[in-house]
C-alpha cells in the first residue's frame, strides 16, 4: 500500500519553485483538456497565457483585474500566516463596494478631490465591519471563522441586490436594478489614456510594500508568523491570540473593502448586482500561489488576472465554455496543493504484510 511520510527537511528550493511547476502542469493539463473538447490546444493556450502579453490594451486590463486580487490576497495572506482562515473576502469586497458607493451616491452633486479618499475610507470601514463579525464570534465563542465568514458572503450579496433594487436604484434608470453612474470626481483617475488602467493599481503596489515591511520589520508581523508556525510557543511568549485574530481579520477585511470600492469606482462606475464576480475566492489561490509573501502575491495576482483576460479572449475566439477560466483556476489550485504535499512528504510503498 502507498503511504505518505513527512520529509525530515523539505527542500527550500522546491518550496519556492512549486508555483512554477504548478503553472507548467496546469498548461499541460489544459492541452489535454482542449484536445478532448476537440479544440486546437496550442491555439487555446496561446490565447489564454501568451497573447494578452503582446497587446497594450490587454496589459492595461491586466492591472485592472490584478488590482483587487493583489489587495485581497495581501490581506488574506497575513491571516493565513497566523492560522486565521478568512474565506469570506468576497462578502467584505461587496460591503466595501456598497459602503464606498453609497458615499458617492449621497454626494453625487458634490465635486472635489476629497470625495474619492472619503469613499476609500468608507469602503475600508465597511469591509472591516463585515470581517469584525467572524472575528468577534471566534474570539468570544470560539466559532470557526471559515464557516462564519463564508456564510456572510451570501448575506452581503443579497444586501447589495436589495439596495440596488431599492434605496440606491437610479431614479432615472427606467427601473433597472442599478445605481446612477458615479460622477468624474468619484471615479479613479486613469493612468493610461484609452485604457481602463487606474490609480488603484499603484495603491495596490504600495500596499504590497507596506505589508512586506510590516511582516519583516514590525513586532506584530513577527508575532503573526510565530502564531501560525508555533501556537504553543506564541502562547508561552505571552502573545495575545485574540489580538492577532482581530488584527488579521480587520486588515484583510479592510483591504477587501478597499478593493470593492476600487471596482465600483473604477471599471464598473456604479453599483450593480453583478459586481461580485469571485475576486474574493480567487484571491485565496493568489495568496497560496504567492507563497503568502507580498511580492509573490503580486506575481500571483497578475497571473490569475491573465487567466481572466485570456480566458475571455479564448471563449470568444474559439467558442469555449464560459467556465474555462474557472477550470484553469481550479486546476492551478489542485496542482499547487498537490505539489505542496509532495514537497513536504514522500510517497512510500509498503507491502501489505509489513503494513499489517
């Protein structure tokens, strides 16, 4: 029989290269999948992973799609390092968009450079408030934050739908379930004319730098890593687990809320029921693809953004199923986890008699 045995000392080089091998295996599996579907596999892989890198507009779209993934993934990674599993970033993303968008709609007749920062603050506070619920339930009642944060996602989506069907619906929108369009002062500045690349990407890069400094140079960053790697040692050293749980969940919720505000005030430009498209869940893959390291998350976020853009192009050009992008993201996560298992453990064959 086959048995997994922990390795005495997993290879550091393999731990770093695991995401690269996972991407290669995903591409190879994609070739087989497209061949089974009767499509040209090499053309499909070219359209998904390589063609967007040759087009200026697609490169700009890479920053648009990558911004929310990078912001959310950075916040989630901090919690994952500490063993705090926030799976509800999609809900915090939605509430952030709702909070920031509500400020824009309340001030729709007002202009000024101060409006956009106020929207961002409202979005972050909204995401933090939504993340505070699982934080309170875990620290007060020891409730599993995986379940509580995940269930709140559906509450947030229904709340957004109720608001755009009701109080926030555009009075001149012919009864369509959507808010009025945000004014110019309430949308993110465009970085490159003729594209949708906006200032949010620069802010995401700044967030990456701050996260790195916090984890590498701040005492709380050190406590987060100790809490995740050796909880008993953290307790012996007097580190407050409750404080770390609150810090991680509020930080991830705030960044997810900021990403939601950027999405509403950026490429969408209003509040609509279809605003949540899975960034909060995809960012979980981004965090692990980046090895929970801020700069790795930057690369992982851009890679996942590439699958969104390339997947949409391949669907149009080759009449592929709409689930193509999700299938690739799922395969990437599967191969990443499988590689992690093999790096940390080895497969050993044990005869049945010896096993008995």
